[in-house]
C-alpha cells in the first residue's frame, strides 16, 4: 500500500516537473497542451520516442478495450 502511494506521488511530481521544464524550455508556446509532445520530439532519440509513442497507443487500446468489455456486460 505504501509503495503504491509513493509511486503515485512520484508520478505526480514527474508530471509537474515536466510541465515546469516545458514552460522553461518553450516560453513562447501558444498551446500549452503541446508542451509534452514537443519536449518528446526535441529531446528523445528516435528509438525511445517510438517506445513512448507505442506505450501511449497501448494505454489507449487498453482503456478502449476495458470500456467495450464493461459495456458488453
């Protein structure tokens, strides 16, 4: 239980840190929703970028599958 709480707290801190980095690196960003994708494109190498994008698609597909399964029952 404590490990799960620590992990969730760490993820919240990581997201906040990335938001501050995006503001610092991209101060003239018109759409704040594009901060994270632009940071990924700018700082991740091609292989790691592909892995991150694949993980986003996997999370999306898992969520859709869960919702379809929930709706079917």
